[in-house]
C-alpha cells in the first residue's frame, strides 16, 4: 500500500475511534468516511437535552480538531443545524425481519436444526437500511447545504 494511502487510512481510523468514543444513547452518530452526523430530538419541555447535545457536539469537535491540528492536519469543520423532520414508518422496508421469521418458522417446524438456524440467522444482512431520524430531516438538509458551500457558507461573528 502506498504510504499516502496508509496515512489516510490511519487518519480515518482515528476519526472513527474518536466519534465512536463520544457516541452514546442520547448522542447517536452516523459516520460515512471522514464525516459524522450526530442527531437528537430536542425537548419542548426542557432545555437540558439541547444543552447536553451542544456540549457533546462541542466536545467531539474539539477532540477531533485537537488530534488533527496536533498532527499538522487541516482539522475539522462543524455544522450545527436545527429543524423539523417528518416521522415515518419503516414498514415493508426491512427484509431481514421476514428472513428471521422464516428461519424461526422453519426451526419450529423441524425443517432445520438449531445449529442451522443459528448459522443462517447470523448471516442475515440488510440489503437496504435507513437512519429514520435523518429521513425527511430539514436540519440535516440545512447542514448539508451549509457544509457543501464550504468556507463561503460559514457564519462568523
């Protein structure tokens, strides 16, 4: 492997490890290559979920920024956006549930052994999936537009 590719892969691994170490139940993340999305439904009754989310987002950003800057790399950019999202159903989209039910039915009917059922169930893979919180999510759309515009889309004091 070319040394530049090795450096890029190591940078990506560090990024993924950093994001994973900050991800928790109320600060879930989706990572794609060198980008991460954290999301949370905020509360109309309390400011605490918003405050917690902002603190966690800031800590994640600073952790990535410090690591990158300490290695002479360009660092990170953060985009915070709020907005509404449409809640939807996943009905009919999850083929793995049907596959799992089929495995269980065949096992219960005696058509396959327990070992065969376990082996087949462990090999079930989703051919398609979504992160429901990011579907029809207008904050996510706004963040994408802002991030895509680069420095010219940045808001500065």
